[in-house]
């Protein structure tokens, strides 16, 4: 029976925000952190292996205890940010969290400073195995870390440097208002609203929405130019100070993906741009246009979209997982039956969707804003996949609980594929099949090809800034060149697109993050293709991959499911899966 209470039950964590249990937890942390500091500050280098192991385990236990009340506060606030009690609790937890991390920061720094022989003798200890990856994660930045007083100085000057430019970018972007005529009436729009008009049925509306959005950015070209130039110059100087060879290297070290694997990922992607071009031509045909403009890429291909009640959606998602593995179905179903999901949009509730994995001893929760569209249905499958991953990786201890960043989207995207496959297999109507396939293919194009275009642009921007200031004409030239490689002659870029780089916040907030999307999507396409080829024998390896959480590097984790990310053929396997989807689409025409 579907459960009809669609809010989550936070009493699974604490009885109430004013309960003595919560107060006892929150009230104990300052002392625990202070005791830990007294015991280990300035002493880590001198600990013998057994004592070091005990210290790490104590640190881990502290992290596990802290996760529960902090996540509880976050859940309450996300569900109702207008509630004064929740606001106060959330504020208290964030201040306490910051105090505690300042108290405990020394431990990471001293672990980073451990000499190589000390680290090696630690690794040889029979019980140290599960902490080696955690320590490596801290130690990998050691060659690029400066002296403590230099680090402090940099952090201090960042406030008026790189962080000031980031803030300027955010404030300017958030302040932009747009005016456009729609349905005979001229009115104001937010940027989000304009971008969602790219899904409008009218070609004219799509063109004007994209043009108005980008030209408004162009009016502030002087500011965007200063932000992009200074961010790149700042990074260039820091690269020099920290002895990095290339602008992308710090990101790759953080992701634990070798430089040449990233380069290979991108060049295989570029070699497959023809697949995207083929799709764009097919789509132009479906829209009865001679040629697609880049404002038409997300145009709807069917007049009316199908809607799903939440009960239907829940059933479909659970069944997709259950068909793959009955236990996966049970785990996903438990989110609904145990009320660990908040389903409907409300005033004061946070937007979007998320899955929150708390710790290996507390069950995860999901937040949705379900309105009944196919996109929303896919979002349930996506977040349920994260939730499943969080449950299965509870085999790990806290420091290995969270999957490494490039693998964090594995179970979620895999779950979406299971759902798409189920919908396609049960759908006879070619028009509905066509919409399903287009939605999936466009999703894949956006997370693979487009992210590679963005990364190539970003690389060129950083490299060219090294030899002088870039004008907006030059930035636009690089931008259009990289996009032109993807579109070829299959898509015409509208004139305002010369400002297409200026609103992408990843460039400002998380340098070179974009290729992680390509990595994740291709990994899942390859895994899914492997599953289709191997059937049941694929399943144990995939399960082990999910179970390992963050215990291993991305390459070692992928190897558990029989995938070698350093092998050139691997990435191509993902694109072969995309080619199959495009062939399936052609059959519906
Ligand atoms: Zn996700």
C-alpha cells in the first residue's frame, strides 16, 4: 500500500527540536573536541602506529556523532525555513560546526605532515587498511601546500581578491532582471524562468528568451570580463606558488583521476561529436526546421506531456529497482514506507531535490518537489539511487562512507537508466517513446558533450590569460570555436550566444568541475551497457562498487565492477550506448 503521509518523519532521529536527547548531543561536542585537542595537538608525529590508529578511530567516532544532530537540523530547516525554531537550531548548528572544525583542523594538518616512513609503517599495520585511502586523500596535497604563515596570508588576501570577485559575480548575476513579451503581455522574468522558456513550443519565444537572457549579460560585459580575467590570473599565480604544472591539475588531484585519463576522456568525447550532430539533425526534422538553432535544442517534441500521480510514480520507481534486484527494491521502498522522504512542494520548503546520507548508523533521507512531470519522475529515480547508495555503503565506517566525487552520481544515474528502460519497454505508443528517448538523449548530450566544450573553453581561458588580458571579443571567439566543434554545421548559434560563457557559475565557483559530469555519465552508460550484455553476472560487481563507498580511489572502485577507466576503449563503450539510443529513436520516426 502506498503511504499517504508525504512528509518525512524526523522523529526517526530525535523526538523534537527541543528534546533532551538533542540537547545532550549538541551540549557534549565542545568538550569532546576540546578533549581530543588536548590529547593530540602537536603530538601526532610522535604517536606510535597503534596510538595513531586509535586517534584516527576516535576522530572518526566524533565525526559520526556530530553528523546526526547537524543533519537533523538541516532536514528541519529544508522542510520549513520559515519556522523560527528550525531557523534558530540551524543557525546554532552552523556556528557550532564552525567552532568544532576550527578546533579539529590541526588533526588533518598534522596527518598531512606525517613523514613518508611514518606513513609507510602505519600502512603496514594489520588494522590500518581501511584508513589508508583516507590518509592518502589528505596527504596528496602535501607537495602543493605552503608554510603555515604563507597559507594564512593567502587566505587573508583572498578575501579582497578571488573571494571578492566571486561575490561580485554572484551579486551581479542575482540582480539581473529581464523584460520580455509573452502571450501578448510584456512582463518581468527571472533568469530561471527565461531559461525554462527554452522548453516552449514556439520557436520565436525560445529565440527571444535566450537572446534577452544573454544580451542582459552582455550589457554588463565590463564586469564579467574583469571577473573572468581576474579569476584566471589569480589561479595562474597560485599555480606558480604551489608548483602545479597545469591549471586543471589541482582539480584532477582532488578527484584522484590522472591528468592523461581526463585528457583521454575529453578527446574520446570530441571524437564522438558526430553523434550529437546526428541527433540535432534528427531533431530539426522532428520540429520541421531546416536547421536547429542552439535555442531549439530543448524544444518539446510532443504536443502534450504525460503526467503521473505520485502513487504511480512511486510504484514505477520501486518496480524499476525491484526488477533489477529485489533487495534494491526493498531498500528504495523503505524510503516511502518509513517516511524518509518529503514529497510535495510547499512555501518555505527548499527547492530542487536532494538525498542526505548522514552516517553509517543512521538511515538516509530524500527531499523532492514532485509536480507530476516525466522530469519529476526521473528525479525520484535519481534521488532514490543516491539513497540506495547511502544505504548500501553503510558497510563502511564514517571516514569511508561518502563515495568519491567522480563516483557520487553512479547509483543515481544508473537508477534513471533503469527507469527509462522500464518505461520504454512498457510503452507501445511511438509518440511517447519518442519523447522518452529524446529526453534521455538530450540529458546525455548535456552531461557529456556540452561539459567537454565547457572544460575545453575553460582550459583555453586559463592558458591564454597567462600571456595577457583577454578582451570580450577574444573570449567570445574561443567560446564560439569550442561550441562550433560540437555543433558543426548541424546547429546555428544565435548572435547573442557570444555571451554564453558569462553566466556559467561553475567557471567561478568550482573550477574544472564540468568534466566530472562527463566522467559520471559515461561511467554509468558503460556500466549499463555491461549490464545489458552480461545480465545477472554483472550484478555482484556493481553491488561491490556501491558497497565500497569512499574506501578506494575512483579507479579502484570502478575496477570492482570490472571497469578499467584507464583503458581507452572504456569511454567509447559509453558513446556506443548513446548510439544505440539514437538508433532506437530513428525507429519511432
Ligand atoms: Zn545527483
